[in-house]
C-alpha cells in the first residue's frame, strides 16, 4: 500500500500501518524537532533528533567511531534491543564496545515511508520476523563504509576488509576507521544486492554479550519509565471507568471533588468514564473517589463466571464448530472403538498485571498533538493518537517511552493512550499524564481468553490409539480485536488453535490415523487480549496432560508413547528427548520425588520441559527442578534465552497455581495483587536450560513458546504424586498450593 507522506489522512495511516514495508530503505535527514525535548529525565533518545551521519536507516557511525543502531521494537526486559543490535553489528563488523541504540519515532517512520518496518513487539516476533532486514541493514552499511574507503584510496572495494570497526586495504595494508569515512559513506546509495553471512561464520550472534539497554539503571531505580515522566506545567489525571464492560456513565456529580486541594478539572472521557485532573496523582485519586457516578451497567450486569461456564459447556457438545486440523474420520473411529478415553479441561481469564499500570502522557493544541506512550507498538499508538486527536497525521507525534511490563497488554490495545489524548484535548496546551490505579488496571484489562476443552480418544483391542478429537469451546481474541482475519477465514479464528495447526509456526507435533481439532466459538462481554503465550498456554495443558493419560491407558512410558506418535516431527522429538535426558527420565527418582514432561511447538520454536516435584500433606507441592529444552533454530544471545525461559516459567507456574479473573454481576472481582497472586522467589524452582540450534529458514521465538510447557509438566508429575488428575486451572481452587 502506498501512503502519501506529505499529507496522509488519519484513515490512510491506520489502514496502511497494517501493511508495513520491510525492505531496506536509505534514510535522509529531516528536521525532526518537537517540543518533546521539554520532557525532563526521559532517558529516551526518541525525544531528540535522530543521530547522523546515518548509513542506511539502521546504522549511524559517528566520527569518533561510536555506532548507533536504530531499534523500533520495544524493550520490555526481554533483551530485544541487545539482540537486534547484535544482528546489525554482526554484519556491520563494528566494535561491539562502541555500540549504543536509539528509537526512531513512528511518526518519523511514517514520514520515511515506513523505512524501519514493523514497530510491533509481540508474538515473540521482535527478533524472528525482523532478523532478515535488520541484518541486511548492517551488511549494507558495512558495504557502504568499505566502498567509501575504497573510493578515497582509489582501489576496488573487493580488496578491502572490514573488521572490528577498521577497514583495511589488504594488498597495501592501509587502514582507516569507520568514523573517518562515515560522512562519505552516508552519501552513497544503498546496494541492491546485500549478501549475508553464513551462520557458521557468525562471531557475535550466538554470544552471551552484555545488554546495552541500561540494566544498571533498572537495578538502581534510576531508569525512567513512562509513569515517571516529568514536564513543566504537567498535571496528573486519574480515571474511573464503567465496572461492567459495555456499561456507560448515566450521570456524575463532581461538586465535592472540585472543592478539593489541587483539583483542576473533572471531565468525561467518552461515554463510559470520568477523569479528575489535579496537581498530583494522590490528589487526583482522592478526588476521583469523591466523584459520585451513577452507572448504566447495561445488558451485561447479570453475567457471572458461572453463567459463562454454562455457555462454554454447551459449546463442548455443540454440533457446529470450526474445523481446523483434520484427517481420516475421527468420529467414526471413536464410535467403533474398543475403549474410549475422555477428559474435560478449563482455563480461566487472566490479567496481564504489569508492574507499571496503564498510563500515557499527552499534550494537545490545535497545531500539534504529542503523546509519550509506553507501547509495544508505536504505530498502533500513533494511529490511536491520530484518531483521538481530531488532527491530521502530520500534526501528531508519538514518542516511545520505557515500559514497565507489557506481556501483550500494550500492543493492540491503546485505550490508555486514547484516554490521555481525550483528556488533554479538554485542557489545551497542558501536558496531562494519565495514570490508572492498580484497581483500574486489574478491572479494565484485556484478558487472556477463557476456554474449555474436551479431548476424546479411541483405543483399539491392540492398545493402539486410533483417533483423537479435540473440541475447544470459548473465546476468540481475533473476533474482538481483528475481525477481518475471521472474515478471511469464513468465521474461524486460526489463533485459537495455536499448537494444533497442521503445520507452520504452531504445528501439531503428533500423528494419528484419525484426527479432528475444532472450535465452538463462544464469546463473552469480557474483552479478550493477547496475554504472553496466548492460546498455546491452555492448548499445551490440554494435549500434553491428555497424552499422559493415553500413555497410561495403553500401558506405555509417557516419553516413549509421545515418541511413537511424533516420528514425522524429528525436532519435536529432539527437544522431548533432551528434556527427558536432562531430568534423568530413565533413572529412578529420589524417594518421594515424581516427574512429569511436556512438549509443544509454538512461535516457530520447539520446546519441552521435564520437572521433579514432591507433595506433602496431599496438597503442598514443591517443585525441585525444571529442565527446559528449547530449539529456536538460532540463538542470538544464549544468556538472554536462559533468562527468558526462566521468566516465562514464572508466568506459567503463577497461572497454574494462583491466578484467575472471575466475574460477578458483570464486573471483575479481583482488584489487586492480594486476590490476583503470583508465585514468590522462594517458590520458584531451579530452571536448567538446554539450548538446541536446529537451523533452517524458520526462526523461532523465545519469550512466549516456553511458557506453555511448565504447567503440563507439573500437572503430569502431580498425577504421579497424588494419583489424581487435575484438569481445571488454577490449582488453588482444588486446594493445591505451591510451597
């Protein structure tokens, strides 16, 4: 799609941002100045003009040989900035100790015809879907620097070699540095043919280099996040939204609030919220509590978790469903089986519970709308700001600010950015920082979808599993967020089936003669969202605990049974075997210790986990070890992968044991961390990471696929320890606790 960059309409940008051009493009200097420089202590280079001289759009080499790598994916602690910079630096052949980074703004990208590709950071895409073009950016810059040096020397570029930031003319031994030729290189055209290194020749990719995104500042508290931003004349807003999704404000009385110290204004925010603007957050929050609001809760006022469950249970037995992966005739095979095994599971709503609650800062005038947003997708934020501002795209700027946790909440969902602009429009010229309370953040989320599943298998008289049917009943994220994808798939949500696809990045790693996987879509008024790992979280529990049941039913070892059914999937087999070997599967466990195992393919990666647990008093679970095997095809930074795997297991185990969002009278029950709990450091087991690099053309993710296997591995071990199958999450509802 071509976008008019001189005067793009709001509509053209919002539509066009979905079709990002990912090819390498040469950059050019623009007057990228704004009042954003008024932000104090931001620590974010996106608030200043982009550095120069730039060599292509990805690399800046300064005369002192410092290298600045442009990064548009968002850093949320996962190490994306360092990984992307490593890939650029690998091809650039620069001195890693001189590398730093900067964020181009999405507005700048729009002006340059989306030269940096997608800003979206989610779905474990930060590295894997941009590796090709960012590596080409580094390689192109190296070629341009070498050509500039060759031009100065009057020699063929083929006789010159770049290494560690130094260019050498091999025949004569003459040398120069990147910085000395950077200005000349910036004036050269970007090469059309940009060969990349063979992975066997990598010297920086694959190394556990130190992160470049200010880890020390995070540890000491000096790091400035969006919630910390300060500007001259800034006011703070606090918001209260309808407790029932779909509800509206019937009326409100702000008389008492307006008489309170520091309060500047009480304003409506759309038709479903009210905000207070004051000098400080505490003043705004206290006054917000004093505003009397009468709500119209609408048609969803009587919805509860119990009523939602009934709808899902109906879907488990419905005749109509969207079929996704099917071969043979599972229905007939099950009907004629010697033995049928069946199990029903449930998985709840989950909140992202980011440490930093939703917030954004905006300043609006008729001439310019600026927003400082902690975002996983700068382009989505820009589109939201354009729409909310009422101004054309060229009068809107969005600046990415450090994020205190994302996990999917700050990507496709920009409600907090829209609200900040909506409030700022009612106080023109004043910077307004909107901060949600924890209670607002917990009750106004975009929740991990709730689903149920019924798995049915046929076993013949020779103890062979001849058929498997997987029925999922529950929410569709895409129906709420990206309905056009459903339209393109005849109403089906393909994302529901992550881990069950016939092939591809979420491919099903098992073969059965008769297979059927389908979905009875049952949507609720609770808004669903992309929560770290998304649908692979529950899908791994469903299939991997059921595979253990089937192994027991046919009298086979759990690992050997899986291997029998994954002969066509050698990389699934490899991670499964690696996890089994790592835990010592074939050797006796210590007395009172029980083991479990699970595997799946997700986000292009093959992952498996094996654990050892013990149980006291029938309900107190201690996880001693988890061995995690991961094959993402290529490891950019092994140290960061280890951290990602361990961190993802915190997510998976917290959801397994503690976390859920429930609904009463149409509203979320859980208001804070006292009722939406996470596991503690002392409960976290030792995580041992096995990294396999299978290579190939498909790059896998890391941050999300591994989260899925911890829970089913523990559930399988828990059965061996207690003799009871637990099929409903979280385990706290069954009296099971992690110690």
